[in-house]
C-alpha cells in the first residue's frame, strides 16, 4: 500500500480493488492478494476504520449496515489472527477493538485509523492509547530512554494465562534504566505459530523455547495461507523434549539465522545441554535463571549491536590530537580556517575531518595486518554473512575480484569465466596470466541482454577438459550471481555437479548485486556462503555416502553427452568445498561508495591458499584505506543483523507494488511493461512453471527457488519501453534524469532497469510512478496531434524498437596463436599474451568495419588487440586475442549505441597484423 493511500481507497495485489467505504468487501482475499503481510495488516486497519465510520452513520440503510457489519467482523477476525504474532499492536489491542465495536463505532474508526497511520509511518503503536493500560515505568522515562531501540522476544511454550502473566511481569520487573534496549514478549504455544511469528514479525530478535510446545497451531491461519505448511513437523507432538527443541532450533536457524536462541526447561537441563546444546546459544533452568535469561537476551542483541571499528573511530574523533603526520585535512586543519575552501566543511560537517587520520594505533587498526578493531569487525561480518572468513575491501568489488583471482590462479591455469561478467574479471585474468575458457550465457535477443550460463554447458566444458587430459589444469570457475538483470543461479546445483567432475574446483561467485540476499530465507538458499555451508554438512553424512554409492553405480558407462544432462553427485572422499563470494556492500546495503567485502568458505584455505591470498590482498589494497568506508561496513553489518530481514521484506514489497501499479494502470500499461520470469528465463529452465512466483505467494516463490535452474530477483525491474518510441539511452538521460531527476541502473535498446533496495522509500516509488505517468500523458497528447505521416513514422520507430534486434553473438574463439592447445576442442586462450603484444605498435593496425568484414568473408584471420565493449550490453564483445566473426560484425553494425569502448569511429578496430599471428613461436611473438 502506498503512503498516500487514504482510508477507503485500498489497492490490493493482483487486481485493482478500490473500495469506496466498507461496502465493497475484501472477502476471500488472503495473503496471496498482497505483496507482504505488512501490506495486508495495514489494509485491515483501514478497512476497519472505513466500516466503523459507515456504521456510525445514524441513517444507514439496513442492507448497507449488514454488509458493513460483515466486513467489520471479517477484518476484526483478521486482526485477531495477526496480533497473535506482534507485541505492538498485540492481542490486547485486538481485544480492545472488539470491545469498542460494541460501544462506539466512531471511536473504533478513529482508533483503527490512528493505528493504520502509525504502521505506514513505521511508528511504535502505544498499547495504552488503545487499551487504557499504563505503560511500564521504564518506558515512560526520559527522552533518552524513549529512544532506546525496542525489539520483540518470541516465547515458544504452552503457557496458561497465569503463567504468561508471570513470565511477562517477571522479566519486565528486571528492567533497569541503564539497559541499552527495551523488549516486549510475544508468546505462542506451537511450532507452526513460532514459524509464522518469525516470518511476519521482523522485530523479533530472540527466541526463548520451552520444549512443551505443540506442533500445530490452534489459530485459523487461512488468512496467511501459503506462508508456512500448516502441519509443521510430522509427528511433532510425539517427539521427545530434546527432539522438539532441536526441530524448532533448526527451523528457526534455517529461516532467521541471525536470531538468538535460548532454551528453557523445568528440569533435566544438563541432559538437554548434551543433546541439543549446540543448537542453542544458552540453556536455562526455568525456576532459577530468570535474571540470567534477561541479561543474556540483552547481551545477545548487544553483541550484534557492537561496531568495534566504528566505535573506535568515533572515540578517536573525540580526542584532542596533535597531527605531525600525513593528511592536512585531519582535524579540519587545512579546511576550517581557510577563507577559500571553508564551504567544504560547511557541506560535509566537521566530523568527517575529525575522523580522518593515518593512525593505526589509539584503538584503531591496520587493514593490511588487522589484529584489533578491524579484525573484530571482520569477524562479526563473517558471522553475520555465514562465511568462515571475511575481508573488507575499500576500493570496490573490482579490486575484490582481482584479489581472489590472483590468490587462486597461477599463470597457465585454466579458468572458466562467464563471458558477460563485469570487466574486472576479464582484467583479472590478464593480470593472473590464466588461460581463459569463456562460457556463453543464453541470449535474450528481444531485449538485447544475456541471461545466465546453463549448467549443462558448464559441465560439457569440464568434461571436454577431462576427455583431453587437461582437467587438472582447471583451477577456478567465475560466475555472476545475480546477473545485472536479476537472473539468479541455483548455486547448490552448480557447485554440486561441477564438483562431481572436478572435486577441488574453486568457485568465485560475483555477488556484487546480491549482498542483501543473506537476510531473506528464500534468497539465502541461492547465495554462495549458505550453499557452501549446506554442502559441507550434507556431503559428510552417512546418508549422502549411501546416496553417492547408488548414484555412482547408476551413471557407470554413461557418455559425456549423457553426463552433461544427468544430475551428478561428487565423491565424498575427494570433494573439497572452496567457495569465494565478492560483494559490493555499497550497492545493496548500507555502506559508503566502494565499500566491498570478500567472503571465504574454503576447506583448503589454511593449507593451500592463505599465504597467496595475503599476498594478493597486499598487492591490491592501499596502505591508506579510507576509514570512513571501513566504518560504514562495520555499521552496515550491524544494521542487517538487527533489521536486515525487515528491510529486505520491505524492499520486496515496494518492488512488487511498482510492478502492480504499472500493470494495473491503463495508461502506464499501454506504454510500459515490467518483464517477468517468462520473458527473461526460457521455459526449459523453469520446471516449476511459475512465470511470476512471488505474485502467487511465499510458498510458490519457495517452490520456484527450490526447483528452477534460474529464477528472477523480483527487486530488479526491467521495464520494456518500446511502445514509447524512445530508445533506452534517451529515455534514461533525456526523460528520467534530466526532466524528473530520477536515476536508474542500466538500459538496453528497448528497456530500462530499475531496482529497489533497503533504502528505497514509498515516496521515491511514488515519484517514479508520477514520472512514468507524466511521460505517458505527454505521449498521448503528442500522438493525438500528429499527422498521419508523423504517426506512421512513430509506429515504425516503436515497431523497430520492439522487433528489430540483431542476434547477440556468442564468443567466437581465440586465435590459434593464443590458444593453449590449438588442436584441442577446449579452446582456452592466453589473453595476457595478446594484451601485452598489443603494446608493440608495429604488431597492430586499424581496420574499418568494412575491411574487417571483407577479411572475415575471405577467410582471413581478424584478431582484436583490445577489449571492445559497447554500452549496452556493457560487456566485451571482443577481447584481446579473439577472432572476429560474421555474427560479431553483424551485431556491431546493427548497434545504434553511441558508447563503444575500444572502437575508434574514425579509424575503426585495432587488430593484429598477420605477421604477429604465427603459431610457431617466431620472433614477434617471442619479443612480445
């Protein structure tokens, strides 16, 4: 629901349902009609306010009164369900509203509207304002106390009303004004209720479990149909206390791993500690340890709240310090007193200069050799993101990719590289001196973009190296997840099946646009670190060994072609999990520009890689790292551990809302269309059959993300604009940026890419929609005034944008002079050799596009000396040492883009002269 939505005008997902008052009920609409539970909950409050306002009218028609009463009853019942799982508004509020319904419809309307507005503004809902109960004294203290962070603690136990009151009052009595946080309890009696609570209530930070809870919920959860399986764990009520406690802990860790888990038992805590102690953060005896539980809850949240480096930098900035070192701007020395640049201090503020320093002592630390606060901050980030080690990078993921590649690859090693990856990967291969085997993604010609690389093609490449006796040379595979356009791999399937062919293969997953994914249970399953941890656990179990032995027998004798299409399993005695993920934290989470990280889960890191990684890190990391960037990485980690789940949920909701508004608006849908999975992922890669799984609800999204080879990130919205008659580049700059002040991500010839992130606001969404409506209205007016000739010209232009697309070319091949095995099928090439040969002017020449085509058609080799990269699509069409092909020339000739790096519009392409391409190692090559 948008912030501007007023009571009585509520639009639900999947249909434009505008209710004028309570007369048009939302009967039959559950969670699948909404983009989030928060949207459903807000709609309920507005609906209650509308229905109560109508019922307050003295002259209401009996039929209308009956209808309004039915709507009110339905909505009150919905609120009673949802408030089971929140502290504010909680069950007391629902009960108070039910009482108001029998006393004063007008007061009920005002109260519901106040709560609805508070939820939209994300303000705390004071229980006392609804129930009349007094707030606890600790909550009513000073302004500082009021500003303390608040959170919910979920208690999973079969409590009577008296027991619940005793627990609630006992913990509340232990509050002190010096406590850094305030919390309220949410109590539920069953496993299913616990899972519902952690999925719909992002304010929960800790869970306290007593093993006497039930399996099924007694609440009618039809309103939340599709959120969780209703039965929970089969036979849950017949499990032992330890088994129930373990099942709850594993389920919560799977969906919300950041939460603190505590186990409370009335007896036998020693036995439970032995049986399930590793599943919980602490175990308490119910009768004795209430104070310890309270303090432990605060300490657990406090651990995630800690920001070692940011806090140290803050403390340093507050100290009076004499600077007899580098950085004249330190302490503002060269800025504050200057009559010429004082405006810099006015703009940035003094704190940024107080925190500028070259010091590594005084509570600070060295990024190159961290032993103090930076190391602590990196260790906390490692825990938060599920890695075994995490390293901060202050000059972007471009550098992170080069660090990992240099650490893992020696000259002559074969690396499988996603051809349409970020340019940093191509240059990393040049620097490492690897032999590059490029992998082609499936193409989406209609929108001039590439998708991702089919697993069968990756396996076929590995099997080729095995067949040619060169598999031992293959060291690394580098893939982008998710892609620029939002296509997401099945990471577990890729790693599992590749390791079946090459058991020690290392993986570099470029997650530059995917850092947020760790903090959503569905996204998380397709991240590198979560997958590496799952595989490490799974491949070491006796059950997996038995599965592998059956599998090995079944595939015995299969051909390589059959194996390329057969699900494969790695040998548990040989496999090593070696996964690296690079993330641009600044792109999707809170961090300053160029704030990035490297996450490591490598079982051979200490034995094989650590020293080389350290040297690569030293090579590419500045001795003067930006402390503000490091501090922002520390703070950003704190944020996602404490509110990441809720922020990503809101990010998803806003993305889906934008999709809905464009699809439902008659004028917007005439000129714009948000592409879905069916447009960007071929049917053969979507076994679930869902074209837009999120629209069908969380269970459908879970199904698609569990089964499909590729899925689409709903937060990346590719908007097709060909009906406007405006190409993507012009639309981005001349329309959105210059006229409306809106930045978008990328364009193709007929699309623009927008994305939501954790910082996207409803106001920003409204501004984008207003801009699109404004553009559409102007188009309508212009079309109405066009002459028949002008209209035909417009229609031809729009049709060309929609249908006239040059096929995207695949990678051709490296010339034999640069191939490691010119006679082999694998075709990997030494790109560094070609790159540095191009430094010799006499080995290269410029040729026009026409001359290049003449030579190709005559069968003569035309080989690029440099990277040629048109924008869009934004990745190299040609790399050093690659041969031109007819498809490549056709594509380049058909491009109407103005920006092509590596192509001189006057002189043409730079290519090698024929004498430089001898394969027998003659003088020009050796000299190069």
